[in-house]
C-alpha cells in the first residue's frame, strides 16, 4: 500500500476510534449514568425493610442474650420471645399514643375552626388518612417483611456473619469485622442519642405547657419533639408563630412564655447534643460538635447525620488498621 495512503488510513482509524469513544462517553453520561443514579437512589427505599431489620436486630440482641443466659432459652425461642415482646410493646405504645393524639386533635377541631375552616378540614382529613394508612396492605407487607427479616438476622447471626467474613480475603477479615462492629455500635448509639434528645425536648415542652395551663400537651409535645430533628428552626416552627399570634391578639404574657420555652429548649439542645451524641457513638464532644457543624454547612440537614457518621467510619477504619498505609509519621521516621 502507498505509504501516504497508509498514513491517511491510520489517521482516519484513529479519528474514528476517538469519535466512537466520545459517542460512548456521551451515551453513558446521557443515558446510562442517569438510569444508574436513579436505580442507586431507590436502593435505600427498596432495601428499607432489611435496613430496619438490621437495626432492630442490633437493638434486640441484648434482650435475646438475657433470655439465653438467664432463662436458658435456646436461640430460636429466645429470638421469638424477644421479638414478640418488643413488637408487642411497640404496637401497644403506638396505638395508645395515636388514640390520645387523635382524641386531642378531635377536641381541638372547634378551636381551629374559629381561625381557619380550611386548616381544620385538612387536619380532620389527615386524621382519617392516618387511620387508613395503618390498614393499607403495603404497610402490612412492609411490617411483616421487616419482622421476619429481623427474626432471621437475630436467629442466624453467627451463620450470616461467618458467610460474610468467609467471602472476604483473609487479610481483610479481622479489619472488616472490627470496622463493622464499631459502625454498628455507632449507628445504634446515634439512634439512641437522638431518641434521648427528642424525648428531652418533648418532656420539657409538655411540662412547660402544663404549667401554663395549656391543653393538648401530648400532641403538641410529640410534634415539637419530632420537629427537634430539624436544624436551625426545629421547635421554632411551632413556637414562633404561636407566640407571635398571642402577642398580636393581646395575650402578651402567654406569647412571651412560649418564646421563653422555645429558648430553653434550644439552649438545652445546644448544650446536650454534643455530649449525648458523643457519649453514645464514642466520640469526644468537641469532635462531635465539629462534625455536626461542618456537616450542616456542607450538606444542610443531611449533613447533620452524615457528618458524625463519616467521622465514625474514619475513626473505625483507623482503629482497625486500614489507614496505616497513609500514616505520614512513618515516612518522617524513616
């Protein structure tokens, strides 16, 4: 073949390959990547029953050990008894709280009607939907799957653990086991810490409102406690408009009292959060405070959770020896 023609042929082949690569990259970024991201985004939702099952298994495990050691139950019986006791108690408490809240909201309806018929109608409709929500087949299936998965995870814990560890290279087994153990402890500690904070906020709210002679304290206390998860405003979503309204209608004393309650709740939360979260996930309060603030600045509400979690992952990996290769001190010692 003519050398000049061969040269042009090679050039065209290279251009063709470059164009093909660009087309593949374009198709990947425009078609494959969005679909992959959409699938990954749904994974937590799809696996939510099993994620909850793992958390429940970790929380219930001490009770299972109690039945095994103290009452001499076998593993299957101890698991069944523990699961039945916890689930039964949970259903009873939720039913009790829901019945009280619905009763208070129903009695609150005439008061709300004086301010806004539309708001009152929406609340009554929400209560009806809430009751229907409990009998939907989807929720029933979700609860059954979660309960059964929890049973298998607890009952076959050693089998599952052995299978997972046997699938890993030998050099990573001990390190992975250590990291996973610490992460589970941190995760349950994190849930425990925020449960404590929510409970403290709800109790302060209910006691304070009771002293002010305000009715429906359980409903308001639960609402404020749940809103306490939100950063920045949190309970302020309830207290600030409520206080402002009372001040505008001439009930200045009640309005100021509500503002004081809000400030007390906020102050207690700011003081206790680093300490409680730090103690329960094994971090120094200062490290917890830094992770909470940095997470909030970088990722908003999600960052409040991801900040401490990522810090725990980093510390767990360091303690397990997985970061030794990045130890700068060794390089300086050589």
